[in-house]
C-alpha cells in the first residue's frame, strides 16, 4: 500500500473525472491522499473530498507562497479561523517561492514564520514548498527550529548538502515525486543520501507527472512509478518501499 503525501486533487484539472482518478489510485494500492491547501479558494473543494472520501482524503491548511500578495494578512486570518475550528493533519503548503517573482519576498517570509508558529503551537507538521529559496528558508528555520518543529520538504529537489542541512534540523522528512524518474535528473544520486525513515512519496498531481507519463496530467495512481524508481535506487522491493514510506507518513501526519 502507498500514501500520496501531496496531491492537489481539488484542482479544476480533475473536475471532469475526479471520482475516477480516486478509484484508479485505490485500485493501484494508493490508499490515502493528503491534500495541501493553497489559499481560501481551495478550501471548499478540499473539504468536499474529505467528506466524500473519509479515511482516504486528509486536508491540510496553509497559504502557498505563490498566493502571498497584497492581501496575505487577510488570507491568513481566514485560514486561522478554520484552524481554530477543527483539526488538520499539517500546516501546508507553506514556504517560499522565488522562481517566478520576488515582489513579495518579505511578505512570504512573514507568512512562513507565522504559519511555522501555528504548527508549533498545535504540534503538527509543516509542509514546505521551496523553489529557488533554500538559503532563505534555511535562514528562517535556523531561527525558529526547535523540538516542536517537524515536517517535510515537499517535492525535494536539492543537492547532497541540502540533505545534510535538512537532516541537521532533526524533525524533517523529504517528499520525493516524479522528478526522480526524469532521464536528466540528478535527484536519483541525491536520494541515496536520504535515510529511509525520512523518505515520503508524493505526486504533487496534477503537476510533475513521472516517466512514462511526463507531459500528461499527473494523478495519484502514478505514485507506483515513483515507488518503482525508489525501489531501484535502494535495491529494495517496491512492497518494502511502500511499507516503509507509508509508515513514515502515518507517523509524521498522525493518520
């Protein structure tokens, strides 16, 4: 059995066949689907999935760094109201993205710190989005890391030095997705340095479909292609990779 620790299943890209996508995932042994929030606009769809598929779909709550704009404080107020109402498995997806635009870099930093503090108060993990921003994220974690902070670097695409830096914080895992299957990716060499107890599998669907589905809409059923590649890297059976990474996910997210 497998757990997709990061899927945007509420995305409009799934509007035509969402139920079929979930059924395909279940049929291929992907038994749980963890849903990162983006902003207030993704909440309704996320909750609808949780209600329709209890024990399969699990929502998080957080403000994606690409959704941090002029009204970021209002966004956080909306999300915090939900956090005060009911439990979530994680604060996510949060972090920093300096790939497209650095206009709101300072606001991204402030939103990230605010949400880190929510997670520490609630003693739940954070799901970090880091794109062109490892140094900036490390600078924040260096200041705010303590025994209460845990989480995952989602869609990890760093180098060996990043693995060692992240491991030094103590409470963080690595979400590995479709990029590890790409022909020119250096990630397979880097993944070897990640301890198996710190490894999680994810699709980030509908984005970043693994080989041989690259270029198509990604979906949770394709997690098996990622598990197969990880199995090759560690020379361990796919069943064992599934068992280990699923247990890792259950422990981190308390599911």
